[in-house]
């Protein structure tokens, strides 16, 4: 993955999505909600630590941030994380302006950028050489947006986001390793478990 020389992402370490997801899940102690974008992003979330507060997206490319926004607005006392790939975010860039306008203080977003549409054949995304997604987010008004330099910096940023008073977007450059495992593709079960996990539906 090549990044333009004038982008901060150029100097960040290329990391592994499953490792980063595992580091995130290990820090979740207060039933934080996590919305995993389609494909490898939610495969790794499933494998890193299956929780009733995890929502695994199936087939709805680009909607992890909008869905997480809805959860954050509906449950303002709960910290909400959204995990999204660069290709998916490029399909829904307008959501960044909406999030910046609504300013949910409990929403943290992570964009996993490997510069390719990995599931469909590794075609390069515009983020591979032309578009700096963090610069776009800042331009949309999400001023608390930054690239993680390495794993240690990523963990520091997650700790910071857990107590943030404004939306936060963390960009990470990742390799092209496939997801670990696979999400069980049962939309009804995923929805019901998530609703139970958020306390908006009682177990039968």
C-alpha cells in the first residue's frame, strides 16, 4: 500500500487488523457497544472476543459508522465503537459530516486502511494513493481524528477515546492478511443478541 508523501499516514506502521481488534476488545470493561463493518472487519471482531454488545454487519457496505451513530445517540451513557474498512468508509463519506454536526461525545470510530477492496479481489481503493481519510474527517469537522503511529500509540488512543468528550476517529494502516475465522451469518440472531446486550430487549 502506497500513501502520498504529503500525508501523515505515510509514516505510520503497517499493523495487523486482528491484533488491533484484540487490543481494543481487551480494553472493553463497561459493556461498550462495538459495530463491526462488513467482511474481514467483523470476522476479526467475532474472533477477538464474542460479546453480546458486538454487532456484526452483513452485506451493508459503508454503514458501520451510521449504525454506530444511531446507537450512540440512543444510548448516550454507553461508549460506542465502530470498526470500518477504508473502502466501506469511502462509500459513505457524508456520514462524517453528519457525525461532526451531531457531536455524540460517546462515539469512537476506527478506520482500518489497507488500500484495497480485500473481499472482492484486492482492487486498490482511492485511499491507496490519493485520499487521506483522516484529513477528510478533519475537513468534515471531526477535529479529534488522527493516525495511530504503531500498536502502542493505538492503545494510547483507545484509552483516550474511552474518556473523550467528543467523537474520535482513529486511522490505522493494516496489512492485507485475511480475517480470522468467520462470523456466523444469522442476521436475526445477531440483531437479537445485540438488543439483549444493549438492554433494550428482555430474554424470553
